[in-house]
C-alpha cells in the first residue's frame, strides 16, 4: 500500500480505511495482449488502494483482472467509508488489495470473514525510522527520553515496538506523538519533531530534508515486518475457488509485466498512480515483490493452511495483532494461531 494516499490505521471505530469511488485506466501501447478470460466471474468489483509503484496497479491499468476474470469485473479505488467494510463482509466486494495488517486485523477482530490470499510485497527501504541530523540521536537507543511521531494504530506502532525491542529500549521511555504523514512533513519543516517512523513519500521527504535514517524495514525479520496484502471474503472465495485463482493469476500478470517490461512498467505505474517515473523507480526499488510461485514459500504464505500460521506472513500478522492489542487499538486478544486467516491454497492452484 502506498501509504502516501491511504494511512494504514487500525482502530475499532474506523475499520479498513476504504471508500468507494471507481477508477479506470487506459491500456498503454506496450500492454501485452492476453487471451480470453479463462474464468467468468460475472459482475463483481475488486477493491484496491493507490499504492504508487506497485505491480497490482499494473494489473488494474492493463486490465488483467478483466483478461483473467471476465469483462464484467470492475475495479474500485477505496479511500474511506463503512460501506466498503460492509461490502467486504457481505461478499459484494469479494477481493481487496493494497492493505496493511492493522486494518485487516481490526476487521477480523470484529468478525469480518477475511483471509489473506496473496502477499504483494514486503517493505524494505520504503519505510523506517528517521531522525533530524541536528537532534543528536545517533541510534534507536538514543530515543530514550525523546519524542517520536508515528501514526498510532498503524504499522508504525508495530515497527516502533520492534525497533525498540531490538535496541533493548523500553517503549515507556519514548513519547509517541500521533500524526499523519502529511502532518509529519509540516512539523518536520517547522522543527516541531525530531524523529518519526513513516513510509514513502513522507519517509523520503524527511530523510532528504535534514534527516538521517536510523533503520528501515529491511532490518526487520520476515515475521515482524510490514507487507502489502490482498484479502478475500473467505465465504465468497470458498464458494468460487476458480474466481479466486483467476484473481491471483491477474495479480501475477502484473508482476510478470514488471519483470519482462521494466521500463514500460514504470511508465504504466507512474501514469496510473499520478507520480513521476523517477518516483516510481525509487518506490519499486524499496519493495521485495512476491510472484505467484513465491506465495507458498515459508517466508511468504506457506505451503498450506496449517503451515500458514507459521509462515512469514502469518507470524507477522500475529505479532502485529499482539502489538496493536498492547497499544489499545485492537480490543480483542490475538488468537493462538492465525492459520485460519492466511490461505495459500488459491495461489498454489493458480501457479
């Protein structure tokens, strides 16, 4: 999820920062021609967030969802609204991409039947901890007694807890200030904050405007890091497994296009996301992108549902849940295993 446009905030009051405005993109001249759809999903909608430079937006822009799932499929860009959560819960919106763990956890905790069916990518150098060079803070442990800006209840709450644990720093020794990424940029420019955990483009702005990067998500283990994920309504996918497989193939088509037509892909992503090609190039370099074949790796979703609870995605989901419960942004205690919420079987069959 490109967190510049949609915050990854999990709270009991605002579950899934989603909304309901449709956005279509024209197919570029470099778009490869795919054969007719192998599956007819009928008239369904696929939700997504504008992730900037991300293979899923290639799948939207190049109409791979229609190529794989039929012409009745539409794509909807979501930004906010309880209606989107209701649509996910009812099956009216069977698939959603570009989400982080916190909103998914918040939704699951409230009984929404969601499963992670595709892990799009892992943040590496697109997010992390940055401090002002003038602050005198030279390490994570140097945050003791200092203030740090984060989006409380988002992935940054979990990142702060993990960075602090690695540095043997008590979270109680750090004052957390709740700010949105745009607010962080303004406060940074005013000199009101000295440290922040955030993601691109705010992360890039802070680090290039008098900032020093102390840590990025690349330093976090696969079981305690941030990902962009796609979820399915569990009941819908179980009833329509062929559609779920076609959905995943369409996501894979976007990854393949990026791999085989990198320069053209940068142009497609830049146009679709409303960013420059230079920005698209930088953003895509800050991800570890996963293919369809990668999904069944232990470091991604795992080989099967029982194993998924111990996968990189599953354990990171569980660890996020524990951190959000500790922070008070999720009220329900984490389950012993999250295997029921991570389903690699559709990707395995689609590969």
